[in-house]
C-alpha cells in the first residue's frame, strides 16, 4: 500500500487512524509540508524528533483549526493576538503566547507555546477530522531543505508512515513567528508574512538577537544552520566575482531576474519579486541538489525588509 495518498475520504481516514494511534503523518500546508503528531502525546512528539533527527531543544509549532482551539492552549491571550488572528488566520503567522499550565511544552524549555491556523484545506480537514492539535515541524531531516512537495518528504523521510499529497505548497517558505509574551511583539523568525503588513496591526515590532544552538528558545527556525542542501552553499555579493576552482565541482548558480548570469552549466534564475522568489526557493535548492551540484553560488538578495525572510533562509543554508 502506497504511503503517498490523495487527501480524499480514504486518505484522510488513514491519516486520522495513524495520528490517533500516536504515530505521525506528513501533510501539506500553505507554507511547507509538516510532519504532524498529536501535540500532547509524548510518544507521538517523540516520534517526530526521532524521524527528523531533531535536537530536543528545538521546539515545535502547534497547528489548530480555530481561534477558540488556540485560546484553549494559552494561559494568557493578549488583545493583540485577537487582532492578529482576525487579520492573518488562517495563514502563515505563528503566535507565541503563555502556555496553559496543564499542557506539555512541545519542545519549548519555558512556559510558552507557538500556535497557528494553517491556510490549507487539507491541513484544516485533517485537524477537524482528527480532533487533535497537531505539532508539525517541516517534514524533512533536521537542517536539510524544507519540503514543498510530497516527493520531497518521502526522499528526506523514507520511513514516514503516510504522506497526504496536496500538491506544491503555495507560499513555499515557513510562517512568520511573533512572540507576544514580550512588552513589544518580537520577531523570532521572519517568514511568509512581511513585517510591514504585521506592523499595520501591531505597531512596533522588536527584533530578537541571535540564539546559540542548544539554548532555550520559544520558536523553531532559530538554529545557526538550517534549510541546507547537500551541496556546499556560498552566499555572494556578486556571483560574477566567484572563482569556482576553489569549490567542490560542479558549481551551480542561484540568482534572480535582472542580474547578469555568469556562464555555468547549472543555473537557476528565480523571480525578482521577493514573495515569488520565496515560493520557489526550496524547490530550486532541491532541483540543484538533484542536478548534482557540488557547490551552489547564491547571488545575495537585496538588503531590504521585504527580502528579510529569504536572506534569513539563505544565510542559514550557507552557515
């Protein structure tokens, strides 16, 4: 029986059975594919960490189907959370709030919990039909490229019990994470939603200092190395100045429209629009790995706020 199934009635039934048996299921969201588990089953959450080879200090985001379900997980639900939920949920925004004291920490070594409502019909149906809050990091080996298709999931996690195939993810980059336990909302991870649209709701947003690996944190996506292809990845001010002789061969180039492209055998040219670039970034890194690139020379994106999430992912991939 195939482990990659359509999200029809039978596929969803199989997924719910697996989740209720304290195992894991990969499913699509609008950002990337997630590896879902009952968020408050120690056995199920442990299976997520085991399959991904994920360090225990890296917490998980809990996905729910409604704002009411989110509030049930929180000890405190600030007024700004309601405004953000009204504006952006379902959608690629994760909110960190104080956790209800009776709940497990889902990897966070403090009293917080990270929550979001995904904007994907398959994810929402799975949440509704299982009746479970689902802890769901990206469905890939820890530190490697996040998956935006079902095929990416199976190649990275061949032992995953089941993958619901909902096609390619539309945003293609993880959610933005805001910490609401601080006096001013604090950005823990830049992501699909740009800061300018969030500021329209929150006003000022503080930026979090870098967190060293192994230290307690409230959000995933803060490790020094993350989102990395197999090929060595080098972020460059101008890829035309590269000397490929010092890098593992063959060398490939990842750039964007409007930039001069040097003559390399393997070249990926993405959109010059930051959202469109983000939507294809992980898929492009997968394609370059599949093409056998030994090194990926990446043209550094513009240093503007709209490119913040893309620059974050590329700098961690190149760490």
